[in-house]
C-alpha cells in the first residue's frame, strides 16, 4: 500500500521536475552576456576572435537547436553530474559548492534540533493553558517575530553581542590555518551562536503557533472528552492522546521548515558573513557567474522537491487514514 | 435605540468610538433575537474586529505610518542634491540650542561646524554646543563638545571651525585644535614655525579652518597655511600680498585676502568666477573694503561707506542681492556654507542663498530685535545685539533621524521610502491575489485536467525557493531597467512568485464549500449554478482572501526590505526602507552610524507588525470558531 502511494507521488513529480528544469534552462539562456565570449580571453586580437567564438560555440553546443541544447544540458547535470565551470571562482562548480554546503548543513542541523526542543513544549503548554498569561505572551512574541526582518534581528544581535559586548565574532568563518584542535572547534561554536539564534527566533514564531493550533484542534476532539471521562490523568490525555494526533500536522511542517531553511537562510548568512550556500548564491549573482547561479537554483529546487515528497510520505506513514485513500 | 445599535449601523462612527473602547469596556448586553435581527455577517465581522484591542492598536499604528509616509512625503519634497558636507550626522535637534550662561557674557565671535557651534566670549573662554559630529573611526578624533582642559585655562583671542574640528589661539600665541584633525590641523607644523620666525611674526591675530586645512594670520600681515596636500597645493599665497594682509575670509577651497590699502586679492581655485570676476574698483584702490565674507563660490564685500559688492557664481542666486534689499548702510556681513547675511544700520537683517536646511527662514521679529551683528557659519545663524547677547537663531536645527552617507536627511527619506515600500508591497499583493483568484477559482470550479495542470504549475512555483529566484530574476531581467521600471519590476516579481498559497487555499475552500448542506439546499430549491457560486460560495471564500491579502502584505514589506538590503530591490537614489538599510552591511556603519540602520528597520518592523495585527484580528473576527481558541 505504501509503495503504491510513493510511486503515485513520484509520478506526480515528473511534470514538476520537467517544469523546473525548463524554467531554469530558460533562465540560464536569458542571462545577459554571451557564454562563449565569457570563456575566451577578452584581449584576443579581433580577427582571431571571430573564429575562436565560432569554435567555442560549437564546443559548448550553442549552435544546435534549443531543444537539443536543453537535453544536452539535462544530460550534463543529471547523468554526468557536471555542473560546469564557475567563472567567479575559476574552478568547476562541483568543487566550489562542497564547503558552503557542509557549513549550511551544520547550521541547519543545529537550528532544527534546538528549535524543536523549544517549540514543541511551548506550543503544547500554550494550547493546554489557552488564554493564560503564558499563552498570550508567547502569542505576542510570535506576532513580533513574524514582523521582524531576519537581517534586522541579525544586525541587532551583532550590534549588541559582538560590537558592544565582544562575546562573539562580528562575522566570517573560523580559520583552519590559524587555529587548531579544540580551539578551532570552540571558534566554530562561537561562530554558530548568533546566526543560529537569529534563525531559531524567526522559525520559532511559526512553529509555536502551528503546534498550538494543532494541539487545540486535537484537544477539542471527542476522543479527548472520552479519555477524560474515563478518568485518565491530564498528563496521559495531553501527551498520549492529544499530542500523538497533533503530531501529524506538526510533522509535515517540520519537514517543510527543515528544507526551507536551506534557501531562506541567505539573508542571515549574508549578515553574518557565514560561508553557506545562501551567501554563495548572492555572491554568484553579484559576480554574474551563470553556471554557479543555475546550479544553485537547481540544487535549491531539488531540495524543496525532495522536501515535498518526504512531507507527503511522512504524512502517509503517520496518518493511516491517508494510506487507505 | 441604544448607543450600540447605531454602532452596528454606522461603521464610520464606530471607528471613532473604537478608541474609547480601548480604555473603556462597554457592557450593554442585548438579547439574542435583537442581536440576530440587526446583524448581517459582514457587520458581525466588523463588530468583532473593532472590539479587538489588538486590531485597534494595529489599525491605528498602520494609519499613522501610512499618513506619515504619504502625507509627509507630499509636504516634504525629497532633496536629491548631494552635499558631502553633512554626512553621517547623528540624530539631534540641538544644533541651535546655545547654553544659558551665554546671556551673562559678552560674545565676541560664534563659529559653527556641521553639527556644532562654539562661542568665544570676551573673558577668553570657549563655549561649545550642538551635537557631537560622528567619530568616523575610534581614536581619530576627540569629543567635539568637550573643550580640552588646557584651553579652559588659557585666554583665547580667536577661534575658527572647520567642518568637524575647532581651532583656537590664545593671547600668548599658543595654538590649539580638537575634533577631526587627521590632516594635522591641530598643530602648527615645524615648517610653518620656521617660516614664522624668518618673517618675524610674533603674534597670531586670526585663525582659519577649512575641511582639511588650517591657517593663521600673523600680526605683521603674513599668512601661513597647512593641512592636506590637496589644500596646500590649491592655496598658493601670493608673495605680493604677504606682509600686507589684515584680514582673511575663507571658503573650503578659496580665500579672499583683505590688504592694508583696502583692496582685495582672491586666492585658491583659479579659473572660477570667484577668481576671475573681481570688480576692478576693488583692486585699484578706488574703493576701500573693510569687511569680506565668502562662500565656496561667491564673495560679499563691504566698503567703508556701508556699500556692498558681490561677485561669483550664479548657483543658489548668491551673485545678486535680494529684491527687497538696497545694498547700502550695511553695518555687518557674514557668510554661511551657501548663504550671505547682511545687517543694516536700521537693524534689518537680510539673508539669501540656498534654503535646503531652512537657512532663509528668518525669525519673524528679527527686524525689531535690535540686531547689530550676525554670526553665520556652516548652516547655523546667530543674531547678536549691541550688548553681545544672542537674540535670535535660525538655520539647521539638526536632523531628527540623522543624516546618511550622502548628507541627506533620513527623516524625509523615511517618509518617501515608506511611500515606496508600502506601495510596492500593496501592488505586489494585488498582483499575487489576482493571479491566485483566477487560478484558484478555475482550478476548483472546472476541476479535471485543468485542475491538475494548474496545481502542477503551483508545485513548480513552490519548488523553486523564493529569495534565490527573486535575486536571480533581478539579475537576469532587471539589469537594464531604470529606477522607476525597476520598482514595477520588483512589484511584479513579488506578485508572480507568491500566488501559490492563496490559490491552493481558494481551490480547497471552493471544493469544501461545494459539498456543504446549504449548497445542496440551494440546488434543491432550483437556484441556478451561477448564482449559487456568486451568492453562496464566493462570499465564504472571500473571507480567506481578505485575511491572506493582509498577512501577505506584511510579508511583502519584509521581503522588499530583504531584497533591497541585499542590493537586488529598489535602487538608489529612490529611497525605500530596505535600501536605506544597505549601508548596514558595513561594520563601521553598524558600529558608529547606528541611526542609519536602526531607524529604517524600526519602521519596517512597525509597518509589518501593525499589518500582522490587523490580519490576525481579521482572521479571528471572520472565523466564528476562533472565539473558542
């Protein structure tokens, strides 16, 4: 049953993947500048330039029909795993992406663990003590955190904790050449604190709201009344009956957040000079590096397509009602 | 009818009384039937909305920000002229607020820099007021407003202000300087000391200061100048004048030397009207000049009969007298950065030149105040009477939100930026909503393959993350756009990339409502499909649209700010709250010029917060189940 469900989902993905790749291919062709000319030495003598351009176009396959170009492009990316040459770093894109990707994964892992530990208990308590001071103050917090741009929060944290108190570095990454062993690790932790705090506060706003509403929905169900009338303790009612059911909608939002942080962290990474993939794409656009831009876009899209798929499957796994449909 | 009854009917009146409800809780209860009879669903929503305190706070805040941005930007035109004199000045309105103790003292001279003024009193003391000009780097400069201790003990005879520093000389010939003196203006160089001993200059009678240079005039008519290389190469002191100079008036890159025979000699930028158009009678000795004042391009001179002579550039109308002024019987002249002032023997005061910072806004009663002398410098003006007391002040009072890296007033830029940010946001929302309504409705209404296709389209748009795509699009398509086109482009990008959520919501709601019992009942009554749609189903969907529009508006304001902050949004010189913040990526701005990022960001937060509050309240008001929550 589950396998059938997954296969159905995968089939639905095909038009989406096609659409994304066509859009990105169009985007890469619409970018200003001639890719063949960019590969050549601009100081070349004009009479040689024409011939060189011609052969470069042939080498890049730019002389072929656009449909052929598209499939060649697909073949390069998905079969060969060759993302082209980054003009900004003057290295293959595959080599450039590695370190930022690792850094972003480290940042995201930290955030997700911490914010779930915080958000779930708060959301549950808010739902249970609906209308209390606790509930209201976290509601206000969530409203405020929704209204603060990530970069302002980040800048304020830098202003207070890095500039005025000097507890954390203002920005940038720990240098492996200068620091060793535990010192390097310690510097890593110090580098992570402020960007992680920023992202946790921003993502917390949505998460506690969502948990609260899911819990309230669960708590207003008939089976909760039944459980209470059976004389079960409130603890058992909340955690065993209500929370388990609330987990179904919560789990999907968690998957969504985990993946959306990859792309959504661009601003935060910029503010803190954190060498992640969000900052990388901003650098790629500023440096007009077409291959890097498209590769990053493709990467982000694949991540979110995977997220959509995982969310669907998780939903199917947790909620038996969906599997049966 | 009770009070409450009319509230239900007149929405306008209810908004007036909603403020009252913020503080007073009215407890008039009605029976259910009465309430039922008077309320339509829309009125009920309205009623619930205005009873929500959060809604009223949010609504008032938003109206305040809206009026501030839209009405404020109409009243205060955006100054596009760049002036690099007043850059990065901290928020203050104290520029003209002189200390009280000056009333008991006799003022000899008042000088001003970009944000501060200093008075020299006849007891040889200096009093400084205004705002601290920025410290561009730690350690480079001292606090301006704090007069150094050794000066407090000395008997000062002359002072001068550069844009961000003060120079002073005492009766023993000691020289002092403090503030932003990175070009060595604070000390007389050893070269100059040597020159002074060669020329046998024993006492200093006048001090002069520019942006990057300092100069002193000796008692035997010799002028000495030092400072930045640019300044020292601009000013070549003519040897013919040395030893004959009695007074000097200086702009930032030019000077007029007043010689002992009453003639004048220009110095500095050659080839300008300032240099070339000196009236011949002022140089051949037929007119005897007693006082000169200069701006950066113009000269005003007063002769011994009280007649005025004027020449220089036409910019700011400085080369002609005001229409209502007859240039004779003048007792005092003065010059500010781009203005001239003249005081007549009747006590009438005339000021002309640029009016960017209120330099021409003379106090109303100034002509009756017995003014005998006006001290003008930079952008500040102080009128003094015969007793040596300040009677009136005008000019630049300060920037309430500070100034930016181009010397522009952040307060007016916030207004104009607010207009841009709020407009871009709302148009973006309208575009997104229209797309969402068309796609959501056709998907939900027609169903079948169209539904499938449109939902897959939504999947595609959802799969490509917003921010990376928006900045890529801004690079691909926005590269050749001008300022205004770029603004429309951002609206379209925001709209076209963000319709999916609402479209899905509309479709789902449509499908949900279609299955409801009241639709079945309507069908059974034989009502046409179309009127079931428009009269029974769409109003329910409409509620969701309203809430979504509001919440999305807030998020668009944040998104525009983020895009502009990264440099991919609205471009300078058009202000938006986002691009006013982009300097904050510089750690010096972050550290020292806090007003340049905190203030615009606070406006973004206030706008988003107020709209979110309205949106939340609307959702609660429209969802009857919300009261259970």
